[in-house]
C-alpha cells in the first residue's frame, strides 16, 4: 500500500487495495520452479510439467503470441484464467507463421523471429534473446544474503496462512538498465528504484505514486517490453528491494505475461497494440481548445454568456465543457439536467451548435443516495453490493459530497439502464462525456457476476468507459470519452486527462511526467487541466500551463476556479496567443495524431522514443517531442529559466531562428509570452495560413509549409479527406493529395 506520512491528517480512500499477507515468523511458503519436463510441444510453444522447491507440481506454458512476442504462463493447470477474465478480455494473443520450437537434450528454444526464449529444464532457467543471440532479459534465480536467506521471489508462487497469496517472477537487471511505463505514473520517468502497484486511485493530485490510470506494462532501455495480463493489484519491484533484480508479484490465479521485442519503443508499442488494441483517434474537433465551466454552480445563461464572450474576444475554442453543476447539486451523477438552472437544454445545445461549439458533459458511475434515481437502481439491483447483500453505499467523494451507489457494469440489466440515461442527452445534441472517477470499487464489494471488489477494481473503469463510448458512437458517430481512470487497453477510449492536479509549478512538472509515462504505456491521446485544478493559479503559472496545454496532444482549461482567459486580464493576451499558436500548428498536430492512432507511438514523445540509444533520453522527463519534429520544454520554473536537453542533431529555435547543436544541455531564458520550443533542423512543418476560431469537422483551409533551416524536404499532411505528401524542391512545391498547400517559407539559416 502506498506510504502515508505519520501525524499528517489525510483522506482514507474508500477503495484502498488489500495488502499482501505477511508470513508469520518461521513460516515457509515459497514454491519456486526447480525443474520441468516437456508434456506437449507444437510449432508455436510448449507445455511443461514443472516441479517446485515446495514439491508442488505446476503447469508452465511458453509460446509464441505474435512476431517478436513470447507468452509465459504458470498456474495449477493449462486452462487457468485470470480472475478479471470473468468481466473482460484485455489481451488477445496472436500467431506468427515463422514461429519455431526446438527441443533438445534438456533444453527448449521457442523462436518468435525477433525474440527467442531459451529454456534450460534442469535446473530451470529462462532467458530471452534477440535474433542475434544477445540477451535481452533473463530470469533471476533468487538472491541469498549472508545468512543464507532468500531475499527475492523467483519464478513460482507463494502461500501464506495455507492459502496461495500470488505468483511471482524475477528478472536480472543490469546496472545501467532503465525502465518506464506503468500508465500515468507521476514519478520520475525512469522507474528504476520505484515500486509501482497496479491499483487505480482517486489520487487527489499528480504528485505521488498513487495513479488514476495504471497499465501493467513497462519498457526497458535494453529494447524489450513486459506486459502482465491481470486485473489484480500487481506489484512491480523495479530494483527497489535489490538494485540488481526486478520482481513481479501477481495476486491472481496464475501469472500470465508477455515479453515483447523492439528494439525501439515504437516497435514495442506497435506489438503491444496488436496484443491489446489500436488507439482510437478522437474526432478532429477534439484537438481544439476545450473551455470548462469550472467547479462551481453553472446556469444556462452563464453558459451562453461564456460562449458569446469566447467568440467576441476571438479566443480559439471548439468545445464547451459543463462540469458537475449541469445536474442538481447533491444528486451526482444521475444524468438529469437541473431544470431550474437549465430550463431549455435542447435549445441551448442547438444555439451553441450554430456558434460552432461542441458540448461535453461531466458524469461518473456513482449515484448519490439523495438522487431520485437511487431508489429505482437499488431496487432493481443495479449497484454493487456488500457481502451481506445490501447495496454498497460508499463515500466516493472523500466526505465532500453525499455517499453513493456504484453502478454494477457486470450486470447486463444495469448496463442497459445506464445506456438509457445517456442516450437522450446525446440525442439532444451533447457530443461527448467526461467520464470522471471509477477508481472507487471497494475491495470487499460484490458484483452481479460474483466477482469481488478486488478483482473488479481495476477493470471496472474499462467496463464503464466501454458503455459510455459505445452509446456515444451509436448516437454521435464517434466513441470518444474524456476519461480520468483507465487500465490495460484503455487506448480504445481515445482521450484521458490527468485528474485533480494541484496548482503549482512542481505539480505541472509531475503532470508532465505522468503524460510521458502514459504515452509510453500505449495511450497517445492525453491531456491535463491547464492552469492546474485546485485553486487559482498565479498569472504567470496560468500562462505557462496554458502554453504546455497548447503543445499537448489535447487541451482543456479547467479548474475549481475559472480558467477563462478574460479572468486573467493582465495576461489574457499571452494565454490566448498560445491557443492561437496551437491552431496555427493544427495541420502538424492532427497529422501527428493520425500517425499515433495508426502506429501506437505517443503524440507526446519522451525523448527515448526517437533516441533510444541515448541514456539521457530515458531520464529527461520535463521535455518531449510533440510529433517527430517539435521539441517542447514547458517552463516549469517561475523565473523563466530552465535547462533543456537537445538530443543528437541540430535544432532551430522556433522564436529566434538560431541553430543549436544537439547532444547537450542548454540553458534557455524566455519571456512570459514564449514557451521554449525547438524544431528539428531540416523539418518541413505544415501550418495554417489563416487559423480560424474553430478546428471543426471538415478539411483544413490553405496550408503553408515552413522549412526549419532548409529549402527542401517533404511533409505528410493527414486530414479527414486523406493524406497528402508535399515536397519542397528547387522548382517549388509538389503536392500529391487533397490538401490545399499554397506556399513555402524558410525559417532559420540553411
């Protein structure tokens, strides 16, 4: 369980994870594999009868699950399934025509092309290599201290109190190996020395190991990834207990993991997607600015005044977000308009549509016991229950708002009822829902399908977002949601944001770290509350965070207080300039989004994505590449000065045209009106000649190509009507595709 400091008042989470049991003094229980024999083999894998140190007999399976992917399973029988499989399938293994299995004298080789598994049967050992035989990953048989006691958990399982506590695996970790991933983890990008626990929290911020979105998957600087298929609170000890060993503890009915070859992060993520799913591309308008009502009482009149002010002041904006108070205070979230404050929602939505706005509504899967909808849902069995059978009424708001029932998405009847609450809103003209919360399933809850809260907790968010996404696609024609929580495979839900971030420069930095880790976990379409969520930002922080948002995959201004630019009159011009700059770069931004959806590589690319052989790139976590060519270094210091690491190559300062050599750190000092922004020298970047006030649904207007330090090059432009290749050469610009490319400008010395 995450560490809590003593003597400091804090909120207890209604859904804290159950702790792993602790063996009593002198109690045994370790059952590690010692030897195995082949029971069955085919062209894609082997089934093994495994003997353990506790004289147990278990079944191990090692097989090809795709080109460059090998799956390893250990359980009591070959048909064992994870407990979360009762609710959802998260991983679908594939095949590889070139798969090959060789059995020899005490050895087995499973060949998946770019990845090979070499098994020694007695004593048991498993090693993974690339096609050339270079070791990528190998099991660690266990570390023994000077007293002869084992300090790590090798491949096998453990019991405590006579019950199986979980399965485990250990891998040797070279001293220079770096690790990243695990979902939206707000801690430093290199997870070496950390201990991520896969349990979705209402994290109350973005500055601890508690995360809203966990993904049991990590990438290594040695050119491989590891994915654990389990909805349980898996624990990853990334060289924390011992600096030379990675340990994975899976409190489930088996351990089921995949080793994925690269060697580069994009290649690993591509194979990861083939096992899980491709990212869903948000609709084009979603890449525009989202402006929120903020966390205070709203009315129809205020919404319309906000919309008119946005248009009158020339602020680029595509989406108006209505947060909690579109519903009756205290009834959250029964998905019913507050009729007093919103007397004509259909008329309001129609008028906003005419003004070019899409509308997003806040909601969550909890229904207050004060809501009129509660009694009906409770009577019909639509909520999770306590072990005794009564409705589980939980403090899902940490004491801030009334206790709630939690909708049970394992019940088909509850799912249909919930869809019926959403469908009329979409038919009125609502375009998208912000799916908040869903981290609050208590471990002792019971679901309609018999699952415990522990086994349901993490995958609950997938069930919730699936329901909302499906009904949105049915009515609105797209499956986008704006989700706070997620888990393995959540990239199918298109958009996620970083939750209730504290308003401060350090919190902006940790938010950025979370976005980079999430992108390296297979989720490319991510955002955050520009300005910070809690409280009012200072003027300078508001601008700096808005600039960060303007160069993030998606952009929303939201907080407990207003984030409307005119509420910051001294710096409104600087904030709006950042939004306008994003809209100017929109052809580049949208092209990067299309590539991310096709390939699984993140839009917001940690430097290791493009520079995997650079050790600094695995640890540089306060900057990133947006797409392939824009290097963004948000200003995380109030004095306007920071160090930026420029990777190998040459980089053009977007503001001055200065060409800088890479492979080093530089100190940058920029005024409040500028975000540190560099462009790869030689890049040809498509921008809008005349950015509008909305992105909209249709193709872009006239596009200008900007060559950074070059008079020649090629740009690919993706749009709703297809791809265009534009080539700049001595004779001008050659265009192949539907985009309207009308000019070329060079910026910076050739």
